């Protein structure tokens, strides 16, 4: 199975890689739907919707501030690194992620040989970035790495341009995905010879739909995941295992 997947990837001219929370699990970032996932302990409608933020911005900011603090200590794992090295060493790969962490970027910077632009292995972000803040009233959006003061509503971050409340720069349930990201990811899905899906349960759309679009347009679908996913029936190959173990074997031809 691994040898077949390797050969398909090496023959492919265009590859779409779609990643989800599972690729960051071995870096210590909790997933959403696993036994210890966020949605076992919290309700998405209380924390990850525009309505929740309008109702109680401090509660929502507390959750995101905690996740930002937690992510500040996380490092890319062998799965992120193998993927970044592989992308930097060839042409024709579009990496698309649902993750709001910055571990793909960190892996690209760590893996890029001198003189190579790490941005070539940066992902297209479907769900935004937790390191970014954006204004609830105007177009302001910026990366802000300093801690968020959630002591009271008055201490929450504000837009430097118009003073309206700032919110996390992520996509919430019920919101549109960034149009540019969706267009780029959709085009990559339609052109892909192989679609490699890593660490996503495949239940959140339109992200999950990209893998099915790729398959409909002729791509071979390879899934890397230790658990059951919504892609399993459509998958041509399923490599059951953790991303940090399977990706180095698949993409670098050796153990991590
Ligand atoms: P989920 O938590 O739904 O799924 C994580 C997947 O990763 C599961 O299929 C696990 O089996 C798998 N997994 C766990 N550990 C792994 C490992 N070490 N290596 C590889 N796979 C592993 O996360 P997503 O599918 O990414 O959206 O969730 C999609 C979206 O739902 C998120 O972007 C977020 C969430 O609600 C928004 O917040 C809008």
C-alpha cells in the first residue's frame, strides 16, 4: 500500500494535499472530534460562531486566548516537516489546510535549504489564522502575536483604525470561507492527479468537498489517518496511522 502510494505521488504532476487537525495532533494541538477533542468539552455554537461572539465576546476571546497561548509552545512535528521538505523539493503541489495554527509555515521555514523560499510550502488557509486579529466593523486584519488581555470586556483588543472590537482572524461556523483561498483550492482540486488527505475527519464543508471534487475530476484519493473518516469509502488507498509516522515513510522513503 505504501509503495503504491509512493509511486502514485512520484508520477503525479499535480497534487492537492488537504490537511486537518490530525496533522498537528502529535505537536500537542488537540483535535476537534477525537476522544479528547475540543467538541467533546465545548459546544461550537458557544465559542465558534458570530452569534456567540456578539453574545459574549469575552468568553469567546478567553477560549481563543488560551488556544493562542497553547499554540505558542507547539512545534512542527515529523509529519509537517516531511511534507514541507517534499513540497520544497518538487513542483506541482498545492497544500490546503483547515488548521488555524502556523505549524505548516514553521515547518517550511525549518525545512527550506538556504536560498529556497519557504513560502513555496506555505498552505492555502481555508479557515483563517488564530495568530491574526480582524476588526468586527472595518477591513483591518493583522498578525498579532502578543497575549490577549481578557480581564474584562474593556481590555479586549480593539481595531487600531476604527476602535471597534477586534475578533480572532478565523472562520466561524456559518461564515463564508475566504474567496481567494477557496478559488485557489478549488482549482487545485480540479487539476490534481492525486489528492492526499491527512488528519481530517472529513465532515466540515466546503473543505471536505475539495477531496471529493478532486476524485470526481479524476484524482486518485489517498487518505492518511489512524481513525475512520468521511473519505474512507471514496479513498483509493487508506494509510492507517499517525501523520508523524506515515508521512516521513511516504514522502521521504524512510522512518521519521
Ligand atoms: P477533526 O478533529 O474533526 O478530525 C481530526 C482527524 O484527525 C480525525 O480523523 C482523526 O482520526 C485524525 N487524527 C488524530 N490523530 C492523528 C494523527 N496523529 N495523525 C493523523 N491523523 C490524526 O478535525 P478536522 O477534520 O480538521 O473548523 O476539523 C475540521 C474543522 O472542524 C476544523 O477546521 C474546525 C472544526 O470545527 C472550524 O472551526 C470552522
